[in-house]
C-alpha cells in the first residue's frame, strides 16, 4: 500500500500536491486530478468551518487508487441529487461514496481502477510463445 496524507485549506494546494504525488508514484494524472479537484472544491466550499482544514488522503491497493477528502461538516452530506461536481466524480470514478467519521467528520471518497501498463508493444500472454528452434 502506498499512502499520501496531507491536511490542506486550499483546493488548489490539494490538486497540486496530489498531482506531484501521482507523478512520483508513476501514475497517470487524469482522471484522478479531476476527481481530486472536485472533491477538494466541495470540501473547501461546503465542508469547512473556521480554523479547520480538510484532509486529502491518497493510497493505492491492488490496482485501485483511493482518494479520500475528509472535512469537519458531517451535517452537510451530499444529497440524493448531487451537484455538477459530484456528477463529474460519478462519471470519472469506478465507485464513490460518503463515510461518516468521528463527529464532526465525514469523508467523501472515490476509487479509480489503475489499468496495468503494457510491458512491451505486444499484447497478450507470452507464456505460449515458442522458445528457440523447434523440431
């Protein structure tokens, strides 16, 4: 498991820090960067209380990037009719949801499957290739 955890007060800072972390892990920036931007914007706009930041957590397990944004407004959950930002998250992520934390926290999370990078220009399993002279 690879982990990145950072408290931040700015959606711009969250997006820039996350992009740098994704680069350092050798992961594609998009669509993760877009999902991070939307979740961070929601936390900064709807989830902040004075004097408290939101937390961005990224980790990779078994080929899945999980993005978590935690804020201190558990009383403000996404509604059944999400706004444009969460509609974008829904379109880009494989899964997303909300988890209640210890009061007054909530975490909005999204998961993105990471497609394996091809080892070579050939596709398919190499186990069936013939090795050396045959016959």
